[in-house]
C-alpha cells in the first residue's frame, strides 16, 4: 500500500482530508477572517459568546500571580479577561501567553492589546496545540476557547495541555456542542447553515470559511464523549457545564 493511500484522514468541515493538510487549511480559514473575527463573533452569536466567556472566568476564578496558556487564543479575548480578573484583588501580576497556529490572528490581538492598553504581561506565540513549545509543568491554567475542534487530533492537544500544566493546574475548554433534543438541534442547524455563511459573506467577504466553521461544529464530539477524552488525557475531577442549553459547553479538568 502506498504512503498516500495509507495516510490517515480527518474532517475539514464535512470534507474528508489527509491529516497533514488540515492545519494548513485551518490557517487559511482564520488568516482570511482575522481582521473581522471579533465582529463576526458578536454578530453570529448575537453577543452571547461574551456571556459564555464571562461564565468561563466565573468558574475559573483567576488569581493573582497565575500563569495562563491560552491556546488557539487568536485575538486575545480570553487572556484579556483572565488578566483583568486576576488583577482585581491586587497581589503579584498574572501572566498570559497567547498561542495560535495562525499568525494574522495574533497580529490582530496585539493591535487590540496596544489599542486598549493591555499589552503588559502578555506574550504572543505562533505554535501548534499538538506540539507545544514549552517545558513540562510550566503553567497554572490552560484555556482553549472555540479552538479545539479545529485541531487535527484533539486528544493530542489534551495530552499536551496535561504535560505543560503544573501539578494542581487546570484545563478549561469552551467549545460549541450538541443540544439536548432533536427539535432544538434542528432549529439551531437551520440558523447555522442558512444564516452564518451569509453573514460571513456580507461582513468578512468570506462565505466558505464560515461554512467550514458551521460544519466543523457538527463533527465535534458531544459533551459526554469529550468529557471522556478529557479524563483519558489524565485530568481528574473532570466535568462540564452547558451554555445556552448546550449550544456551547464548558469542560473543566485538573492535573491532580
């Protein structure tokens, strides 16, 4: 059997592609929409993604002096919230490292940080969630928000998260998920497939990227399946909370 025929495949939206192609295609998607990414998040979710991210911070409860690795952190949304929360009670300054495979997303994040005077205690690194460029036991917190479904092999990203967290460190993953009833899922699908790609065309001049994003949600494991993946990666006290009836889910686990 030839190497080409034996190469493993994965999903890119509803398309089946060789694993080696996915990262480059994901980079293409997010490189294309980087300048409109934050605007599109607000429009697609009608601003609800902000509530989900605040709920993530509520459950995480950032503390002074903590170090965060925000993977697929893009434009810095989670890191900004983390540093703001961690700094409210004084004490040693927290630090956040934003890592993303798509450099144009990080460029937009740096621009936003400078414009909002948030540039302190922030690093921006181009890197792969499946091969993090950090030593073992480096960070107190690992977050990934609407990014793990875009990773070629999500379980490898989880094992890398476990590796770079310090003992007692915490994983938090916020991702689109599955609604509890077929009728609700049907209505959500109708909105997603009929409206979001059109919004992408109107706002970002890119229908195809948002068609991929909608399709990628449908290929991601449901809440219980992903919870088991978190446990299998080594995390203890793992659990999840549904956001907006399961449109998104927030998974948590600890390196015990």
